[in-house]
């Protein structure tokens, strides 16, 4: 059993605070936030052990591990500081926003021997879980192409989230480049296909809405791309394509991430409301097998702080394809989210810290889910130039 400090008490931290509070492998849980009232509110709502005044104070405390739920461009330096302070680290996505930050995390994990895990929800997306099982059985034959989409229009909840976290300056941060938040698309592909990206060519679409978001004159990131498409080459031969769209006519509240896998013997294709397995003999509808069950009414008062278009992501439980046998009994009636991933991610981190085993999305896997997007963004900035993606190898056994 270990003690845990939550760094950031925003909307995404709450569901994980609830799960770790239930988990028999976790002891006291503390929280800190730049806005102390948010940390105090979460401690009261989730019945946690107390608050800490700052991130630095959390690192000076006796907690064994920290879970980072801060703004997405801050994760890398915070993770390194925590590891160097002797804390295990769970980080929300993305891992980091530069190659240098990724290298620093891997070096810190290697030097300290501590656990680092990135909480990528798409690793447990039903289509990824099923495709991972099919690939292991050889059902695809040779996989040679895949697609991963993260289609989340800004109007469907993102504006509210950025207003909540960014205050009066929210438009400057809402322009965060889509390809620097790539793990929901890349992670779903590589979570099933055991390979890694070696090069990329990407195209960014400059925004034309004129609302002050994705405007280089406003953007903290000098970014005006609201949509981007990247084509990756992979080790061993083959390719995959990802779409990161923030201005798109698509029902992302129904399904924001979706995947396709093509092999020489079979293929899997997923749309917003249907999933199909196909081989040379015909087509099988596998929608029900991959369909998450709802665990909470979207109108529940506990979700009142979320935009209605975001609530589905925090109420979808596991699908028939998920194997819940390894999860603690305490999770049996607990609220889940993001297509059944929350329970597994929360348990992965606890298991890794308490046993010393590598979590599935360890630092090396996280690098393979994150760095390709960073390089892809640079490719888009260079008009689609094909760029090499560095690789740091597999996690040490």
C-alpha cells in the first residue's frame, strides 16, 4: 500500500481520486492545486486525507507517489521533478511536449528505478483491446495499415474546459496544437499493433473561424492549426494514419476516438455507432461486443460541473470485450469513464507501484505514443516534410 498526492484538482482528477480512494492498494490521498479552493473541494467531496499548499510541498511530503492532472503542456517538467524527488508518477496525457522533456523522463525513470505511467485511455478502448487480442492470435495475418482518429470539436465541451482551467486567458491556451495531444489516436493504434513509428509527413489545416482561438496573434503556442492529419511509417513495414480534429462535424460525445486495422487476412473498422470485423469470406457486426455499458446517468448531480457534451465520457463503463477479472471488487459498482478505461488505468498504476512491475503504458511506451505527434507537428509546420522519428527502444525487461 502507498500514499498518493494528486497534483491538480480539476475535472479529470476527480474520477481517478474516487477510484484510488476505493482501491485497497492505496492509502492516504492528498491533493494540491494552484487554486487552493479546488483542492479543498475535491478533498471534501472524495473524502481524501487533506490538502497540501503547493507542488513543491507535495514533493517535500512523505507521499510515495504523485498523479499529475495539470495543464497538458506542463506534464513533462513536473514528472521529472517528482521522479527526482523519489516519487512514483502517474501522468495524464500527453507525456510531454518536446523530445527533450521525454528524454528527461526516461532518464529519470532509468536512474531512479521508480514507476512512471502515462494514463492513456485509448490503450483500453474496446476496439484497441479487441484488435490487440486478434493480432496476438494472428487473425489479421500481417498487419500493414491502421487508422486512429481523435475527433473532438471545440464546441462540444472543449471551450468549457479551457475556460475552466485558463481563466480570462483561455483562448491563448485553447489553441494547443492538435498534434501535440496525439496519444488518443496514436496510442489506440500502437496499443494493438506492436510496432513503432519511424517517420511522418503531416498536414495542418489553418483555422478560419475567426473567434480568437487558433489565432497566431492570440495563441500561446504560435499555432493556427485546428485540424491535422499525419501519415506515419512504422518499423517492420507498413503505415498508419491519424486525424486530430478540433473543428469537425462529428458527434464526439458519442465516440471521440475510433480505429481501423487492416491485415492480409482480416480487418476491423469502427465508426461512431458501428464496429465491423471483415475477412475474405464476409462481414461480422461486432458492435455489441465493443459497446461500453453506462455506469452513471449523464444528468447525475455529481456531473453538474461538466458541460453536457462531456458527460458521456465520464459515464461509459466497460464493454463485453473487457476482462474485469483482475480488478478489485471495490470497483464493481464504481463509476467508470472513457469507454471503460478508467478502472484499468487506475489499477495498472497501483499494481505497478506495489509490485515493481512495469505498467503497460510505461515511459518507453508513452514516448512512442507521444513523440510521433511532436515530430508530426513540426512536419506540418514545414508544409508536410517527411521527418524521422527518434525511438528510445523497448522498456528494459
